[in-house]
C-alpha cells in the first residue's frame, strides 16, 4: 500500500500539473482515496494551482467533511460517488480540458489514433446532461456512466479520469487531452484512421506499462 504522505504529495503535484498543462484554470480538482477507506483527500474551493499539502480536506463518500478548513469544491460529488461505486479507484481527476470539451460538443467522443491515446482502449463514454455535478444523484449518474472504465467526458463541461493511483490518473488525463487534440487536427484535415481493436490492444500493452507512465510523470512533475 502507498504511504499516505506520498499520496498527499502526489495529489498536490498532480493538481499543479493539470493546471500547468492547461487542463484546468480556476476550476477543476484532483482527489485521492485514503487507502482502504471510503474517505478521500480533496482540495478546498480553489484552483488546483493553489492546492497545498496543508489545505487538503478529508471527505467521505456520503459528502461529509471530516477534517480541514473551508468548504470543498461544489463538484465533490463526482469524486465521492465514483469512490463509492468503484472500490478499485484510488484517484479521480476532474478537468475542463479544452480539446475534450470541443470533442464532446460535436457528437463525438475521444477515440484513440495516437500511441498514448491507447490508454483509453476501454472507450470514453459521454455524460450528456448539461450541468455542474452538485448533488449525490448527479454524482451517482456520473459514476454509472463511467461504469468500469477509466475515463469519461461530461458534454460541454470537461472530463473525469479514475485510476489506481494519482500519478496514473493525472497522466491519463493529460494523454486524453493530447488524444483529443490530435483527433480534432485529424478531423479538420480529413478522415481519421482510428486504431482498430487489435491496434489498441497492442499499443495499450506498451503504453500502459508502469515505466512509461512513470516517465511521463517524471517529465510533467519536473515542470511544476
Ligand atoms: Zn467541472
């Protein structure tokens, strides 16, 4: 099991990375489950750029604040209800990635056509209702749309990534935005050749390896 202090450090770093890489501005949030509990570390109501080790809150999956100063971001229900539905998920990134939002608005979803995009091989469902996720019911609906996958879009709003640790969730959010960027470029130039199921499986087996994700984390974390 990962050390809680390291999880907190990774959560702060990931928050700064998603800001530095343009996935969020004033809004958006990254969280981490406290291992083997139904509680999670969550930033107070502020930009991910301003998250620090000493201002993290602890919430539970029923939406209660257990510790920390100030109110949580109002969309904490995204995190709470994904953790409730998915005991395997250790970290959730909610971001407002520009290319993902654009893809969600043209009746499309992110479909891999470049190497790192293969991390999304299980598909990226789209949550259709146009709303902020500010209730338990909406949080449950988001978790239901995500199902057993690792990433989803919120139409006209952003994206959620859920994964087995903070580093992987953060890197997947970055790769999904990169995939959406390439997809829009390809769509503007012609007919994209999306990866076939076989191509996806093959590329996934390569890019999903711990060493590849770690190398990406090493690079992105060096920028903040
Ligand atoms: Zn949002």
